């Protein structure tokens, strides 16, 4: 039980850190590739504690990240890669048109990470409400009643998502262009009322995947 609690704590901590800072390593094609959330947790902890380096195990292979030179080295092969750390709010995210953007949608009232998180009720006559309502209703097997729709404004998670979106788009550029891959899907998720605030503030915790809501 104590081991499970420790893992859940580390997972929660990692999700919180990933909402504030991005750690990436540079691939052979110079594309920034995000570390996993637990690697980011370890990297950020070492960085904040001013450690010279940190050891990581990624997919069974050992690596050492030098936090002074910001390089990742594989002791077994001697290969080295550039490592980068960026605060989520400072990221330059590239839109589909190739234009650099670093802000949230213009309709949002929370403009920066420091503004925190806000739930904004949508008027049922607004275009945004109507769009979400139609999309959600079309996904149901049977007609349902929508009581309310709220827009969640979480700049930290939004900018992190855009950064991951950009990274994935670069990695799968050829597949997307040929129609062999789809970058985004709209999905709907049911959960208990007790979990709502946790998800809104920190995003989904994948360690609970498959558990009943």
C-alpha cells in the first residue's frame, strides 16, 4: 500500500511539474522530443537542487544528463544529445499556419500561467456552446440532456498541450501530409464529481486509466 501511495504521489507531482516546465532532448533530425513525465520530474528536481547531473533509465537504457552543459549522454555508446529546459509560459508554439504563437485563445480571461485556472459558464445561445453541444450530442447513442457547459481556462495545461502538439506534428509530418496519421481526436470522458477539480487543475492522471469513474 505504501508503495502505491508513493507512486501516486510521484505521479501527481510529475503532472504538476509538467504543467509548468518542458524538458526535451534533440533527435537526430534536430526535432525537440519531450521526456516522459517521470523523467521530467527527476530532471526538474535535480535542476532546482542545483545538482551537476542526473541519471535516467529510458526504455531500459541508461543515460546521464549533464545539467551544466545541458547534454544527455549514453555511457554504453558515448552518443550525446542536446537537452533543453523551458518554462511552459515562455514557449513559442507554432500554429498550423507556421506562425509562432505563445498566448491562449483570445476569448479567454486567464491570459497567463500566473492567472491560475478558471471555469467559465457558457451561455446556451453562444456559438461556442452550440458547437460543443452539437459535437457532444452527435457522439451519444441515445439522446441526452445537457445541463450546462463550462470552458476550462488553464493556461499552463493549454500551452503544454500546444508544445506537445507541435513536437508530435514535427515527428509525424510525412504521415500527416500523406493522410496516414491523424494528429488530434475529440474524445469525451466521464468521471465522478470528486475528480473534477483535480482534472481541471492538473489534467488527467493516466495511472487511473481503466478504473470506474
